[in-house]
C-alpha cells in the first residue's frame, strides 16, 4: 500500500534495470504488474517496467520520457485495465509521447507473465507490433457495443469523445 515512504503514483518498478535497454531500443513497455516485469526481464526482454496496478500517472510518464517518447502499454484487458488505458491516452498525448497498446494475441494468456511462460517469442512479437491506442479503444468499444444500432453508435461516440476532450494538444485534435 501507499505510505509516506512509498508513493506508488511516482515509483516506476524496475526502471533502474531497464533504462539502458529502453535507451537502446527507444521504447518502453509498461506492465500492470511487477511479476509481469520480472518475468520479462528473466526471459531477456529488459525494456519493461511496471506500475503498481493500473495507477499510471503523469509522474511515471515524465520519468520515462527522459529515456524515450515511445510508450507501449500492456495492462490487463479487464475493466480496470481498459479504464487505465483511457486515462493514459490523454496523459501521454499531453506530454507529447506516442502510446501504443500491446495486444497479447493469445486468448488463453490474461497477462504478459502467462504469455511469457507459454512462449517468450509471442511476447516479443506482441511488444514489437503495438496497436495505436485510439484504434485499440475503438476495437474494445466495438466489442462492447453494437455498431449496427443507433444506441451502440451513440455509446461508442460518447466514450471516444469523452477521451478526446481530455487531450490538450491542438495538433492531435
């Protein structure tokens, strides 16, 4: 838990181990769980860090921006992970960072650790081919709502516009 000594909104887990590889590869992968980052490092993929759960903040991205502007997010595809991704789009955009989403591509793997245990090559392939964050969100919303109905289109539009309104960068608007 967060304490006076540990501020999870500012701490980037494994950054001290990953920073040289992040500079070398010019991108960072952020996972939701520390075990995901540990498993990735053990498998030899070292430009991976973690937040404490889905609490991705501007402080995290500012710390990472010293090493790269290319952020690839690999949060779980559950409700909390989707909500965190929605928040991350605006934060990254407002900091001028590129945000991609790592899609695991294996329906049996619920997080990076499970995918790495199955086959590290699948993990490497997933992080090498991130999906644009807004495109990823549209895919998520299309799965949740029916594009074929007026109600579904309205819900998708409302959700997307809600995210776009939080972006301050006039170039992206």
